[in-house]
C-alpha cells in the first residue's frame, strides 16, 4: 500500500525548472485552470510540461500559452490539442493587478508549478522580472558555495 501512495505523489506536481534560473520571482498567485477531461488524465499521469509557458491577459481574462499537455493515450477523436491556450481562473482584483503589472512593462507572467489540490488542477503563476546574465552567474556561484559549505559541515560531523 505505501508504494502505491508514493507512486501517486510522484506526479502530484509538475514544476517549471527554468523559472527560478531565468527570473526573479516577485508575486505569486494560485489559479484554477479550465481543462478538458483528457487533459486532466494526462496531467494525473505526469505527462505535461510548463517549461517555456507564459501567461497573457486578453479581454479581461488570463490565458496560459505554450503549456504542453500530451494527448491522452486512451482518448478518441475528441482528444485535445497539446499546446492550446488554456484559460486561468482568477478573481477579478487579481486579474486587474496582473494586467497593471504587465502593461507597466519589465515583467512576465510565468507558471511555476501545476499541481492537484484535492481533485482540482491548480497552477501557481508568478509575476517575474527577467534576470541578466551576470545575475544568473551570481545565483550559480551562491549555489556552489552553499553546496560546498554543506559538504564541509557533513565531513566535520562524520
């Protein structure tokens, strides 16, 4: 029984691995996403990617573009398109806040993770500012330093 629970948690969320490398994450929002049944089944199987996806405000609604959800293997002719735009479900004041930030410029709406909350699929999106090349190098240096410090602490203890 525990092996089945562990397997179920394995695909509980799909992360955007490049988001924290490419952007400074400023403000996060939790949004619902309008999906078809076959898309939910593909996400539950862990067959989705949000690397390279972005959000856009169009006519007072927020849309997720370029997110790839594989067509369901056991679907029929009514299967979904892999990269279709999907509507994000947010409150009106959140949409206004996002729209103002995007029109001011210098920010992007980036999905950080796609996950299940009870039986619903949620997307964590964030208003992000792009990193320059020297910022990315600085982040990598800090990671290496932290890794070396942790290694040194473990060697002293053991």
